[in-house]
C-alpha cells in the first residue's frame, strides 16, 4: 500500500511540474518554457508567443501562441495595455500608443451617439411620437457612425502593431 501511495505521489508531482510557462512580457524572445525537473528550456518562438485577435461573444480577444492563452480583451471603452509586450519592438511600440488613444476616443463617440439615438427614441415614445425627439435621435446616427469608423481605424493600427511584433519573433 505504501508503494502505491509513493508511486501516485511521484506521478502527481511530475504531472504538476511538467509544462510551466515562464513569461517575461518585456522580452518575448527571452521567454522560455520549462519542463519540470528535466532542466530543458525552450526559447519563445513564433508558435508559442505570436499574438492574434479572435472574436468572442461580445468583444475581441488578443491571444498568444498556438494554444490561445488570453492576453487581453477589447471592451467597449477600454483596450488592454500591450505596451509591455511591445516595448522590445520599437516599430510595434510606436503603433500601440495611437491605437489606445484612438480606441478610447472611438468608444466615447460610439457611446455618445448611442445615447443620443436611444434617448431621442425614448423621448419620442414618452411625448406621443413627436417629430423633434426623432430628429434628435437621427442626429445621433452620424456621431455613432463616426465612432464606429474610428474604432475600425484603431483596430487596423492594432493589427499592424501585432504584425510588427510577430515579425520580430524567431521562427
């Protein structure tokens, strides 16, 4: 019985130690994967550290590597702080700052436009379908459209920044 317990302890310990990821966001090329007690280190390469964008139910996600470990989410008003990831790649770092500014600005325009549109519709419903509140809600549509256009442009900047980052990873 004690040999069975000892064998299970060894198996559980080896399983828990077997594929821990050590991540240094400041130096993606220096990231390593350590394999437990075997002392083997593998450098962070394109397959393990490349970033990509995927869609979720409500928002975009930025994931790393073939296994898809989440790095951050793109919310309505907030973008993930990717500057630590991109700090070792000057071209990517230069692109990420305009992305964050444009993304935040687009969220403000989209939120304001949606508030005007839905506020005008609600006011029209409360006032017995008067035309003035409906006209106000129609005036909010260009603001909402402009915010959506800014959002698209900021995601293009993020895409370029991710491409520059991925290009710098060893193959």
